[in-house]
């Protein structure tokens, strides 16, 4: 299996499994500060509402609901799986790195040591119309973090 095939499989698996999905089913931990953001891509219709709970500088919970293409839903799933337990600053750094990779048009390669499964979205950078699909949940997370901080 090539790296591209592996990355495609990660995206397909996450688009079906949708880790962290179920915003209405989750309650923030007691004492945690929360932020919530709704993002919509009017071009393609992708839509995500994401809530983050921060407790003592650590992401205690990241939950979301959404509808859209497999790239946007898989990206939200990957983000939710990796974010919990990170410090707020670490998550901000990862979001910045993800944004840099996706906006590079394929010139900046994803580091799996930094991005984990999110490195699978590196190929999306070559398709300008799909970058927003992959970024929508990450933009929502950034906004929600700012509210919670």
C-alpha cells in the first residue's frame, strides 16, 4: 500500500467513523470554560458546529456536529481525535501547521510527527477548492478556543 493509498484510507475511515461527532450528546466537564463556533462554506455547503472545553489550559473535550463532504467530515473527526488532552498552545500550533500545509499548494509537506493522521490531508493542498473543506473544522476550533480562553 502506497502512502497516498494509506492517506486515502485514513480519510475514508474517518469520514465514516466520525470521532467526536455528537455535539448534542456531550456536556462539557464541570469547571471547564467552553467556546462554540459554527462555520459554513457557502460554496459547497459544508457546515460544522464545534464546541471545545478547556480545563486548566488543556483541551478537555472537543465535540462537533456537521454535514458535508467526506473531506470536511473526516477532517473534523481527525481533529477531535487528536485535540483532547493537548494544551491550548499546542493545539493552536498544530492548527497553524495544518493551515500552512494546506495553503502551500503542495509546497509544504505535512510532518506526521506533528500532525498525526491530519497529515493525510496534505494532498488536499493541491486542490484549492477543497482546502476550505479540510479547514472548516480547524477554523471552528480556533474560534472556539479563542472564546474559551
